[in-house]
């Protein structure tokens, strides 16, 4: 027997009572709980069935958090590896190598430093801007929150940038290698951020539409 709209609303109200705030999480839970009640539940009344699911709901949220977090990180590293394996991205990598080489060869140490810092800082600023638009979306959609963590790995290059600057006169090859990895990581991160944001925004519009 398929659940009525009133029964679906009852499940949603109960999830909100259990402090499940995010719309996308509630949609997944409603789908799972409704399917279980319709197909395998031994309970006659939906109210009795739902009251047995408090522990399940908490564990579901925890598992979903872990699953989505690592799914985003896995997608980021796959995108980074494309710069070493896919023909189109290999060409981009070669262009980056040439630009870095020409910059180090033809620019003063200070200009190189400024360009390096800007190249690892600007993607992080863009990431924060993208994350915060539209305002408060991440408070309603849990998936939007993980966009913030996508750039965690690329941000490590920013944190390590100042010690690495000392390598410019001493070990320019090591510095160039670090710069190259920083650029492709940040480029891949921004690609993933933009793609995820589009998907989450589409989901958000579907969930909040009248």
C-alpha cells in the first residue's frame, strides 16, 4: 500500500522533531522509511513503525555524512589525476609547466613570489564566494556543506607557500614542482566545486519550490 501525502508529511514532521534539519537528508530518509514500511514492515500503524526508527535515523545521518564527504574527496583526486592521464588535461599540464618555467626564468624573485601567492590564494577566495551563494543555502541542504571541504587539500599548498618561497633561489626545480602541483590541485578543486554547486543548486531549487 502506497503512503498518502498525509503519511509522508507525518514522517517529515517526525524527522524534524528528531532535529533532522536539512531538506535533502529528510528526503532520503522519507524515501527509505516509506519504502520499508510499504514492503517489509510488520507494523499496521505508521506511527508505531516510525517510533522504532529513532536510532536508525541518527545512524543514517552519521553514515550519510561520512559517505558524502569521502565521495567528494574521491571525485577531487580523480579530477587531479586527469592532469596526468587524459590527453586534453596533459596538454593543460604542459602549458602550466611552460608558464611556470618562463615566469621563474624571466621574472625577478619578488614578482615570482607575488604571482605564486596570488595563484594559490585566488582559487581559495573564489571557492568561498561560490560556497556562500546563494545565501543560507548550505543551512538547508546538507550536500552544500561539503562544497566547503572540497578545497581542503588544495588549501594545504597555501598554508605551505611561505616556507616554499625560500626554494626559489636555492632549489628552483623543487619550487616549480610544488607550484605545478598547487596549480593543478586548485584548478581541479575549482572545477569540482563548480560542478557540485550546480548539482546542489538544482537539488535546492527542486526541494524549496512551492
